[in-house]
């Protein structure tokens, strides 16, 4: 023990001697500071980092969000998943919502940071292309937050931001729309993705207005938003019949999809019982979701489940696609009483993309719309809003659960932010 103590003291003294002589005062080429990433050469790193963090953040929080709806169910050992599964999305202490909150918060911050950083540089064509990408990712992050949360705070690293407020969350959709508009300035594929996502953001904002303040299902669940329709038709004119989609792809060399990992690797979650059957081990044994026109299993949903399960934790996430845009304009036609337009748009999917029997009034049109949204937007974080607005609860929800008693309830600001943010009323330890 004496020898160890002397050697520690000797080493410490020698280090102090060297530091006093300035011999340890050297530049470490591996030490990055913020000033380094503000150089023009690092613009690619900033925008690529934003892309990765947004993709990871959305897939992270989507595991908790999707478990509230009927697409995903709990089969594992961690009871906090079951809390979500039974219709309780509003607990700020839920460990899985709480554990994923930093990821989506970082996605919002990093994408905004990339926009601000690149905007400071000289406006060359290359820099404008990077700025368009950064705006696209910022729009995706803001739109996802506006869809999934009842409140949020735009904190800046260790500096807490004020709460947006439940009544003001539609403004986050406005922020997303502004980012998408900026991303469209450069043209090309990025502009098309941004316009498609802007159409979806307008549509989702209109759904938000139907569901807020939370408490009851709307008497008329249909949306007819002129801005959403215009953007959707503009993109459809370019991609019609191609089954185009803007997706985040995941891999072992990039970032992972937490929802897919929880299903295929961790086995905490599985496809919901309204879609598929499973054995005692949680493995799928068959499908049960029927196409109401064909009178047979819906092959489109089955194809999406197969892709999801075979990706081994790296399933892609579709941000927006041709199918979703077609459903926006189909819904608008139905809302305005244009049954011919509704039928045409629905059959552009059923007959045109899928080779199925077309719709010709076999079931009520609103039921047709909900089913087509259910299968074509499967695992695209739209189902919970449709549960609420169409009055179609998940079979997993308990009587008296928040999802049943207060339609429109989404995820809250979670504990990790509450404890760090002095603006939150539940944070009594650190007043601002």
C-alpha cells in the first residue's frame, strides 16, 4: 500500500512539474469544440447529423406512441409498455416515453441548429442544397412532435425553454410548414419530399384542430384543407402510379429503429391482436385483418408486416408517400360530398397500385376511408389520431382509460424534461 501511495504521489508530482513547464500544453487533434463545426467544411456533417438524429428520435418515441394505438401490443415483461397499451399515454413518468423523450428533443434541437449554422455561410448552390436538406429534417422533427405530444418545450441544451402549452401546439405544425416551405426553394427531390410533407402537416394540423381541446370525438371527423389538397395534388402529378415514398432507412452502420428492435429483437412488443394472432411465445401465427371489399385477408397490410419483421430491428419508417397523399384528397372529396372524386381517388390506390377490386359503394364511404388509411398508413404514426376522430377505440383500451375517456390525449412532457426545466409547474426544486 505504501509503494502504491508513493507511486501515485510521484506520478502526480511529475505531471504537475511537466504542466508547470508547459510540456503538456499541446493541441489535441481529436478535441472538437463548437467553433470547429461552424466552419463551412463541416456543413455536410451538420446536415447528415441532423438526418441521423431525426430518424433515430422519431423511431425512438414512436415505440411508445404506437403502443397506445392498436397497431402494436405488449407481450413482454416491462409493465410500462402495458400502461401505454391499455390506453394511458399521459403518464409523464412512463419509463419508455420518458426514455425516448431526449431523442426527439435532440432531433428538434439538432435540426434547428443545422438550419441556423448553414444559413450563416455564403449562399452557394452547394450550401443552398445543404440548407434545403436541413430545413426538410427540421420540418419532419417539428411535425412529428406536433402529432405525438400534448405539450413540449424547446430547450437549448442546458438552457430550459418555456412550455409551448397544450393550447398552442398547433403552432408547432406552423413551424414545420415554414421549414418545409424553405426546403422547397432548391427544387428537385428534396423539394418534392418537402411539399409532400407540407401537405401532410397541413392535414395533420386540421386533425389537431378537430381533436383539441381533448375530451370528445368530433361530430364530423373529416378534413378538407385547401393547402393540404393543393400540395398533395402537386406531388401526385409527379409521382402518380409509382408508389413513391419518402422514408427513413436504418442499418447497423447508421442508426436503429427502436420500435422495430422492441418487436423483433427485445420481444417486448408485437403486432396488435386486431391485425394478427400469436402463439404463447409472442411469435405471429397468422393474420386476421380483412379487406372489406375482397372479403379476404388484406394483402397490403400483410406485405407491410412482412417487411417490418424481416428487417431485424432496422425496418424503414415512411414519412410520407403517394398513398398518404391520395388519401388526403380522397378525404377532402368525401368531406365536400364529391362521391365521384372520393371513389376515383380510393380506386387509384386499390385498383391502380394494388390490383384489388375497386370501391363502388359496397360499404359506407367513411368506413372505406378509415380502412384504407389503416392499411396504407400502417406504422406511419397516424393511427392514434384516427382512433380518436373516427370513434374507433383500440380493443386494448381499458374502460375508464384516458384514451377512452378523453379522446385526443397524446404524450405529455415527460419526467426527464420536467426535472430539468424550471418553467414546468411540476418542477418545484429549480424555479427560474
